[in-house]
C-alpha cells in the first residue's frame, strides 16, 4: 500500500475493495497529527489505562509495547498502540507542561527555547537575534523576585545596556572592557565621555575619574561639587580645587556656580602650612571654642559664655601665668614692620593691661603719655555717674586748665581739691 510522503497517510489503490478501511485509517492519522496535542513526553512505558486517541511522545529507554520507539509519537487507537515517526519541524502541544515542543534530527525540544532568531512585531537578524518592537516590555517576577542576567565570556569583553537615538548610541552602562561598572554618554554616537566608574575590587565611586582612589573621587577639567537648595535655586555653593595660575593648590568654597571669580570666594584652604583665607570673617556658634585645645599653650576664644562676651587666653601649663600679646603691623614703603600694641597678663596676684608694652607691671601700664577725656565747665559729665576716682581734663577752669577727679558727688581740681566751678 502506498503512503503520502509527509504524514504517511495510506492511499487508495485502483479498484481497491473495502475502500472505507483505507480511508478510515487515513482519517485516524489525520485526527492524531493535525493540531497535535500529547499527554506527556516523560514516560518510557505505556500508561495503564489509556483513552481512545491519547498521544504520547515516548521518552528515552522505552519498554514494553513502546520498546525502541524513543522520540516517536505513540497513538492509542482501536485498543492498540500505533507508532508515528515525526518529521523535522513538527510542533506538538504538551498538556502537562503547557508548552510547545519542536522536533528536529536531535530530538524534541521546547519551542521557542532554542530558536536561532525570534522577532516580536519586527524582523530579527544574525546580530540582533531577539527583536521586540513594542511601546513597552514587561519582565515580571515568578515567586519572590526577578533577575535580568547579561553574561560575558571574559573580563575583557563587554556586558552592557546601550541606549540609542535613531540607532546611534547616546548612553551606555555595564561592564565595558573590564569588570568595573561604568556609565558613558555621547552627544553623537562617536565621542564618548565616561561619567561614572565603580571599582569592582573596592566599591570606590569615580565621577569623571576612571580609576577612583577614594570612596568618592571627583576629577576632571575644572571639576567642582555644586550644592543647591530646591527651595531657593539661587542659593548655590561650589566646592572646587584651584588650577595652575588660579589659586593653585587651594581648595575653594564659593557662592554660586562660577568659582572663577575671586569675589565669589568665601573660603580658600591652602595645600601648605599657610592658614585658611576667609572672605567675610569667621563666626562660631555661641559658647563654642574658635580653636582647639589639643595643645596646652594654645589660646581659644569663647564668643558667648552665659550672657556676656568673653575672651579667654590660656598660657603654658605650669608657668602660673596667662599671657596674650597684641601686635600691629605696618608698611614703611619698602617692607613690613611690627610694633607691640599691648598685651594682657594674669597670674595669682591679679590681671594687668599693657598699652605699648606686652609686659605690664601694674594694673594699667602705658608706655607713653596717657590722655583722658577733655571737657569744658559747661559740659562736665555727671561725677556721680562716672564714679569716685574717675579722672577728666577741664580745659577752661578758673585759673587755667586742670585735671579733675570725681569724689562720687563732685568734680574736684587735682591741684587744691576745690570743686570745679
């Protein structure tokens, strides 16, 4: 009996008797093979109670009525198993797996798990073997979570995600040429700038730095850190290092985004031993020290202690004396020079103030003339308010100008103790 070349359907012979037998045989095969749906593909032995028309893909190691039928389709028909050999490209629905399988010379495999190209609403090619043309692509979890994995063969290869405009690269992140995570951007697809690098070994983050040497490393031409406040966009601050010819070896803190204008500088920290430069003075919170006390001889400043302002100057431990010196600097036209303006001293005997000397020997020690306030008789201040012992100069007292002191009630001439009149 001859058969059709693809499905092996029996064909009627000329003047054949009982034609219905051949036709029914062919119809049975068509019923099994058109829209193939098998029960299982993991069984090596026939099930105990099959139903008419049941189909199975025979697994490896087949036994019993299926012996030698590996990868064949077993059809239960008219109380017996019938073998159907598949051809390349046959597809079958596997009921217990809820998926399709495809047959090739190597056997059955899930479809489309091992296709060379696959396009969704677009044509795939040899380079882009999976292509999806869609407004969105959703990858969701099965169980607790979901991972998207991009694997490369070796550290020197690339595993990245590339973003394009009209198929021209604009941004890329991933592992490009090594195992450090990098972010790159481009305005035209040809010139690329590496924006962020995260080192695999240390976790150090570089912004503009391709080999960051600290947990956060910012580097670049005129690289700066800009701090802004969304509630006041105009209130921005810039922190940046100087550059050759422009405050080299300084760290600059400036107001605004442009720190190239020295007028915007509020603080410059030198790289050497020089002190910092403050553009608008220095302030500290109430009651806080201006300088450290890490050295026993170091002075410190307490702007507010309790309700009064206070200056505190600490002397070397063990000397029994606290000393503070005031110096004035002036330029004589050729060089800078200094003069002692005064000083404060304190010890167990009391406190002394020097003017023109930094070694006062009395409560007030002036190295040079001392001048007190000058008044006329008509403009004398209140003697009681000034307090007993206060001294003034009276320029038009009868008998001539004279020093006068307060006895607590009146001003008296220092020459004869007479009341100034």
